[in-house]
């Protein structure tokens, strides 16, 4: 079976889920924590080598503060769950901004994982423009060195991106690593994550004819 | 109705279509010409302001020469159809390479369109790395000036990308302009294009909640 090496996860729909349950929008994020750990474990157990979660972006920080506080806390909690699980953890985002959670500053370089665990990356205070802005400092950019000159250089090329919540867009998720990725959409909101979603995405992926543009 | 200003078209499946008809793979491209003009007219008549077609990439030029010759000829023919129609035409790709068709060299800057016509861009000998490589020459790259410093600076942000041929991936299509685009997939192969595909994509698009990452 054709297993993706690197899976990107866009855990969207937390606010719509909370509203559907009669809760305020900010309550959705905490309900996305267990799904995050489950999704990591499902990928690990399928033989995936690296998982990247879309936490929050610099664009998202313009939302009302009760929401930004809720998703920032959820990201710190998610990071702790993954670190406790033993993942080789990396936080990717603009750490020079006050919106970057200080608890995650030690993880702007990758932590060592425990045996049997895999790489887990979390985008926090991430911006696609922030990611690309170091290209201006690069000596010369060519086909083979773009990825090593962007901020997210320690995040590898994505094979499969799965987005929950029904939207069919990347929303600025790692534009360089997403270039050749296959994109699978789950209509359920992220807090309603089930392992069957992941199974279905992997089943779909194995039939894709991956050519990397050739 | 919520009309996309800029529509990207990935006209995939030409080779699979030809094989399915018992023809050699190279024969698919010429059968994608009329669909291209029809798709341009459909977008124009719906109120779209700009359409970008994915012609061929620097990666594609590694294919057997009977195929590269066929898709290069098809791109020149497609350009002539759009220019004759009166579109404001731009060819986007690495024009310093011998793989760039010399007939299209006059169109590496945009031609003037006729009244009532819209912008039409065709990616020929395009590479996402070629597109980004001028960022290394930029003085300073920030959130607001990335697009004006890439090779495809005269191609605007995409609202809707429609891919024919069933694949759910961008395959290097304008990574910067695709950041916030909604992505619609048609399972039919490109030579089987019908205006109803476009209608369905537009109907789907009008219900999307476009947030541009906010």
C-alpha cells in the first residue's frame, strides 16, 4: 500500500461545530485536542513519518480576543499532548511576535522524539508571507534550494493534506511544501474527528498516481 | 451572485482521454483547444475578469519528445485562439529556455484586449521554482509585496481553481496566487469539457464563505 510519508492536517470547523451545539465559538478549540492526539496516533500507526497540524495563522490573530486566547491555549495544550506522547515536536511560526505562545519558544527547534514515535509539527502564529520572506536573504534561489531557504525549512514536502470542515482550500498552509500534495476533504467538523476519516483518506490516497509534476 | 474575479483552469486528463479512445497520448492535446476557447467565453460571459490556463511546466518537458512537441504546439494554437478572440493575453513562463515556444515571446508582456474581452493568461514552460526565484533579488519581502516580486507578478490572486481529470492537487500551479483559492475538481477529462462543468463550479463557489484567512 502506498503510504504518505508526510500528512498535513487542517483541523477546520471548530467554531461552526461549537455554534451548532449552542456554545460560543471559542469553545470549539478545546474539543479539538483529543482528535489531534488520535489523528497523530492513527498516522503513526499507519507508518507515516511526519504529521503537520495547522494551528493558527497571523491572519487569525485579528479575530476577537476571546477567540485568539482560546485557540492559543488549545495550541499549547495540543503541543503538550504531542510532546508527552513522545513525538519529535516542532513549533513553526513567527516567534518574534507577542502572539507566539511563550510556552512553545523552546520548540522552535525540533525536540528529540521517543523510540517508535514520529515527527509532529504545529503551525502557530504562522503566515505564508512570513514563511517566504527569508527567500529575500538567500544568495540565489533555484529549483533545488527553495525549501532550505524558507522559514519552515525543517518541514518536509507534503504528500497528503486532509482538511476537515468541508472547505476546499489551503488557506495559506505551507505553500512550498503543498506544491505536489494530494488534497482530501472531510465534510465533518474537526471536533467530530473519527479514525474512519483517516482510513478513508488513506484508502483514497493509495489510488492516486503521484507524479510530482513529471 | 458571488462571482470569482479570477479563475484558474487546470486542463488535465488529455493523455488519459486519448488512451481511452485508443489514440496515442499526444493526440489528446489538440482535442483540448476548443474546450479552452469555450471555457474562456463561459468565464467572460459570467463576469469573470481574468482566466489563467495551466499549459505546461518545466517538469513536463522531461516527457518524450512526441508529447512535448504536441503540447507545445497545442499551447501556441490555444494562444492564437485566445488572441484572435480579443483577450488581453499574457504568456507566463521561463522564456530564456529553448522549451519556451518562440511564437509566444511577444506575449511575455500582456497584449491589449478588445472591448468586452477579459484577461487570459497561459502558463507555458512554467515552474513554481522559476516563479519564486526572483524573490532572492527582492530588497525585502513582506506580507504585501511578495506577489509584486515574483515572476508572475502580472497574474492576480486566484479566487477559484477548477481542475479537470479528477486529480485533487495543484501540481505547482501558481503557489502564491493559489493561497486562498477555492478548489473545485471535475472528474471528466479536459477534452470532454462542457459548459455545465463551469456552471456547477460557479454554483458551488457562490456558497463558499470566502475569508482570505481572516
